[in-house]
C-alpha cells in the first residue's frame, strides 16, 4: 500500500519530513491547552519550511541575533516597577526543583533583587532524586515554597483515564503545572509569574516567541462545560465517574473574569535571558546543589532532564508511539541547536535510545493507577498510527526512521569544534555526544553501532 494512502491518526501530516538541522520531524505536536484535548483532536504540529528547517531551528538562529543586553534592560525595567520593599512577595516562580526552575528563581532573587515565592505541583510519583532536588532548591537555594498536594484518588483515576483515552500519562501533571501558579498569584495578589523558556523554543510557531507574556488561553477559561480532562468532558466526569467538581477544579484554569479584576502577568524569563538547558544545569548544580541522575535516563542518553517524576519516561515513550519521536529525539534536537552535538551524532543517539521501554518503574506505576500491564501494551498498539508504524511477524517498527532517511544535512549549524566542556575527550562522535550529557556508552559499542 503506498505510504500516502495509509491513515494518519490525530490529524498528523501523512508525509514524514525531518528537519535538515536537528532530528525532529513534522510529526512533533505543538503545545496546546490541555483542557481542550479531546479524543478526536487534530494535533497542530511543528512546521518545517521549504528549505527543510523546522521552526525551532529557525528560532535558534533568531536567538543569535537578539540583543540580549537590551532584553535584560527590558527585564530590569519590568522588575523595577514591581519590586517590593515591604516584605511581600513580588513574583512567583513555579517548579519542582529541576534545573530550569532553580535557574529562574535564583536569578530573580539573587541577581535582580526580587522576592519570589516558589510553588510546586508535585509529580505524580516522585523519584528519590527528584524529591532531593526539590528539597535542595528550598534549603540550599533559599526559597519559600507552597506545595499543593493533590487528591490522590482523583489524580490516579484521571491519570489512568488520560492513558486509556489519549495515551497521555503526563496530562494531570501538565495541567497542574500550567494552572497552579497563575491561580496562586490571584489568591496571594502577586503581580508577576515567571516560567523559564517558552515552549515555542522547541517547536511551536515562531511568532509565539515575539513577546514575553504567555498566551492567556493556557490559564483562563470561560465555559467549564466545554472543558475536558483525560479526554472526557467535565460534565461526564462528574456524572459518569462521580468525581466532584471541587476535585476537578484543581486541574482547571481560573475564570477569565478574575484576571479582569486583578492584573496578573505570566512571563517567560527566557524572553529576557538567553536560555540554554546545559547552562541552567551547571548553574543549578553550583547554586542549589542540583543532582543529576546516577544512571542514564531510560529512553535517552542524558542524566539531568525531567528527573522528578517516575512517570516521565512513559510520557516520552508514548510520544514515540503516537508521533514516532522519543526522548532522545527531543534531547538531541535541542543540543544540536545549542551546538553541543552534530546532527550525525544525534542520529546515532536517536537510533540507539529512542523508544527504549521505561521498565524501571513500570510495574510500580501500573499498580499505582490500577492498570494491568497487558492493557497498557494493548493501548500502545492501538495508538500507533499506520502511516508511522508497521507490524511484521509480531514486531513493530517505524516506517520512516531518521537513520534511513536521505535528508540533506545542513552542516553549517552543527556543534562548535573544540568545546571541551561538551566533548570531554571522548573517542568518537557517538561517545562524544554521550559524554556531553553524562551518558555511559562504551566507545566500542558506539563503533559497533556505527559499523552496523
């Protein structure tokens, strides 16, 4: 059957096109308000232009042309308008104690003299290293923190339903992460909320990066009857699943009329400060005792991204199932844009690690949400789009993996030679890429993969 005639689920583009600079494809979904996510949603995806370059790589170009000194002056002017001198909080920084939230909160407090309150929507299931980093953020970094502990029974049910209906195990965390901070700002009368970098840096439309403010559609609502959680409408969750409205409101944004009465601005600090994930990592280690994983993160080669939630690995595994893009694809693409990897190195890492099943916490998670492991695997097979996957003799494989593509490579935008902090003296391309982020890969194994 010709590729063009195969069904593409979720409204994805039928033809798979990879960026010529990074390892992302046009199957990558753009960010979207989660409370509008329904079973039949047509997913907006990352644009790849006529020259074969994705929006995220185009914005990486733009970042090199931005006058960051001017952006900092704009930030200083904003902060000068709101800086308190009466002992009150003047800004709010949400986070879990990961590298980005540490970086944002520490800069605002210790470099710019602000008085931030931090807030945390806890992970679905904390990892040991995630909990320790959260404590270090508060205790070593020196921050007041409000943590909202969710109703565990409702969260387990909604997480299971989000897997069953959307194959989206991370939805309950994303909803809380995006909605808690603006609602707390309303409650405490804190005028500024700062997130780290804009999601648009990684593949949303470039125009989303043209201002510092987050689009209010992400944290406001007007008609609760039209909202969905776990792919189910709020009225159905109340009637069919017997979840009281008060337990659902935790995950939903505030009424838009509340923002009409009180000025709360939600900003991306990455609009004003050039954001580089590895630099945020080094900074958070130095200033708040941030710790990387002692072992490689399943599904990728890195040890310092998204460490706090045991369900993190399933989020990226399910993006691999639905969109053909796993955790290594996401990590390697941003490191290409920051010139820490070449595309050749990234392709080798994707081939090695993308789609690795996150076995470490699998049974624990299944027990936690009350799902049978076989049911989870059956759902994964159900959500594989025919235009991306083929099953041969009981084994699934991607139809169009990046290592089999003849995409012309834009070599001009690869890693910068001689950067020893990222090279670490490793022997070959794949080993160098692994060492850049702490992965443990033997050079001989890399050579074998390259030869294969």
